[in-house]
C-alpha cells in the first residue's frame, strides 16, 4: 500500500479533547477545524491579481478548547511545550514562532474590538508541516474559528480569510496572497475554490467525478517561505509591473511583456512571462473543468510546472523529479497531469490521475523517487473537503 492513510476528522477531534483533558483538566466546549489546501493550478499569481484553483484537503488542524476564568490563553500542542498568552495585552510577534499564528489571529480579533475570554486549548493536526500544503493557513483559520466559537460570534468568511492573511503578513513575516486562507475558509466537499484575486471573489467549481483522483506527493524536502525567497519573488513581480507601466497584471498581455523584455532585464522579464502565462493557463483550466474536459488539464499543468521551474525559479530538483516520474508514467499509465503545488522551494507535487490507477501510480512515484533520492516520500489521495468549521 503506497497511499498514506488519513486520520478521520472525528478521530482528530477526539484526540484533541483527550489531550485537553490530560493536559489542562478541562472538558472541551468548543472544537474548531480548518483544512490545508492543494492548488491544482494558478501558482504565485494570487498576489498578482490572478486566478487560482485550489481546494481544501481532508487534512485538518483541530483545536479543542474551553473557557477558563483567568485572563490567559493556555495552548498545548503535540510538538512543543504549552504557551501561555496574556489576553489583556495586544498581541505582538514573539517566541516560540509557531505561536505567532495564534497571536496574530488573536490580534485580529482584538483589533476588531473583541475581548477574548480566558481559555485552555489543545491543537492537533494531520496537515504535514513544511509540505507546501498550508499548515499555517489551517492553523490560522482553525484559531479564528475557535475564537468565533468562544466569543459566540461569526465573521463573514471573507473577513475571516483576510484576518488570517494579515496574521501571516504581520506575525509570520510572509507577504502571502489570499489563496491559502480563502481555500481553508471557503472550501467545500466536492468543490474547487476558484478565486479571482483581483476582486477577491471565490467561486465554487464542482469536482466530484469519482473516476478522477488527486495525488499529493510530499517530497519531504522542506520549504521555508519566511526566509525571504517568497518575498523576493513577490517584489520581482511588483517591479515588473511598475516597469511595464500598468496598474494590474490583469491588464498586461504577453505582447506587453515581449515589448518590455529588454527594459525588464533578467530575471524580471521571466517572472513577468510566468505571471501572464499562468493567469492564461488558470483561466483555460477553469473553463476546461466547467466543460468536463479534464484531459485539457494535462498540458496546462505541465506548462505551469515548466514556467515555475525555469521562469519563476521556485521549483527544486526533487519537485522536478517527482513531476518527471509522473510524466514518464504518462497518460497510458493513468496520469492526466502533474506539477509542483504551493509556494515551492520543496514541498509537494499534485498529480491528477485516473482513480482506478491511482494506487499503482502512487507506488511507482514512491519507488522511483526513493531510488533516486534516498528519501521516502509521503503520498496520499485527497478530495475537496469542507473548509473551516466548528465541530461543536
Ligand atoms: C504560498 C502563499 C500563497 C501563494 C502560494 C504560491 O502558499 O501563501 O499566497 O502565493 O505560495 O501560489
């Protein structure tokens, strides 16, 4: 069996409640869940007014909590010792780093005038860390949902996504776009979340054909977006747009990029070519999906990967290898398309394939990848799943 099994959401919730009881002697009264995401196509263009096509995966961060009568938030995890946060103080970034996602979300509620009640909480997760599957957005959205439960209030979904994005910007120091938080907040079972990042409008696109499977292959090469390479790419695109002299990438054509090629200089010209071509590819992919023309996704995903590899330079040899193995298995072997997914510099690939051949494809990806790198990848199948919600 090459496909990794998943812990059901209900079991995660039970684990979180048990650990809350064992660590804080509290019974959970509020339990929140939020998923990671995988992106089918539309990479590194959410901060360029582009379109992106992710979905929420059935891997969740779950937080079980209960109010206490203190002015503190005490938060336990399976991977570090508990942290205690003074809720009377406006939260600022600090140590340990993982708690900045929590601090940032609390700050978002504080800035909206909420007084957070004292609480005990325990976090469990089935979203792999550093795998390009948005474990941080899942943590932010789960925390925001938990606070909605503790405060007995409901934010508009878009507002919740934006609050979580701001936590990532200000507390984790990653100037991300809106894809991850919107996918985690708006996700629905059997639906892709097509986001027009210019208007900030998500549209739910059906994706429920049982003959199609999405495989996620975690190369186990870690990605760290806060090291500056993500911010640098974003800056490249801002510089490119300024040189081209347009207000939005949506108004830039490939002819504009070509005529500005020499003024843009390398690598800005290649970054620009990626942005404009990836926006076109994502629009084509969304149209193909709406028309049930899944086969059209193959060439689009291949071109997306090549562009991210050569023009945007966010891939790495392990991601290239995983995609290459999928391409070698080919259409006859059941593979429709493959590409890197997420921020890059390591992390995961996404492979769209025929369900009947998914197990054999996963086995081949795992064997060939391990033979070439010595690293055992984690490969799992995922279907579009429910976004952030309160379990109770
Ligand atoms: C990270 C960011 C997203 C997006 C992707 C690349 O996941 O958080 O906003 O930019 O990288 O598509």
